[in-house]
């Protein structure tokens, strides 16, 4: 069946592994909140902890995992580290996940040409 599709290609094993690892990092609600906050701008651990309603030590642990997976970057300034989302792909991943969740929750059909509205408005 797929042999008759001239442009069909399966992703290689490394791509699949890295993509699965990315989704694993996004599978935690606190990490998703941290990433969303970082998409709004650079932030410190203390500020992120307040925004997501978690202890600073927990936020630090989440940030370490997110940094190792390449989803966030840290910038040291004196004794403080300021974090930011690694790139535009992080925004796209979160928007797609939140868009899907919103449509699944509301029982709406998925439309490829609509952008996500994570603030609850109708797309």
C-alpha cells in the first residue's frame, strides 16, 4: 500500500527518539506552564515559581530537564540565571498541543488553517 506512494518516507530512528523525548518533556503540566511563561519573555526561577504556582526547587528541577532536552536556554547574570524558550519551535509545539486539547475538550472538529487561542476565545 505505502509502496505506491512515491513521496512516502518514515522518519529515521533518531528523529523518532528525539521527538518522543520532546513529547515526554511536554507531558508534565508544570513544565508546560513554565514553557508558556517563558514564551512571554525571559524569567528567573523565582518569578516562574510564582507564575506556575510551584516551589522554586521544583521549578529548578523542571528547568534542568527542559534545558537538557533543548527546550529552554539559561543566561547567567551575576548569581542569577534567566531562562527563555529555546526557539520558535517550542511555541509551535505548545500552541499545537493546546489547540488540540481545546478542540478535544469542546468536541470540535480540527481545522488545519486556524491558529490556537489559548485564552478561551472561539478560534
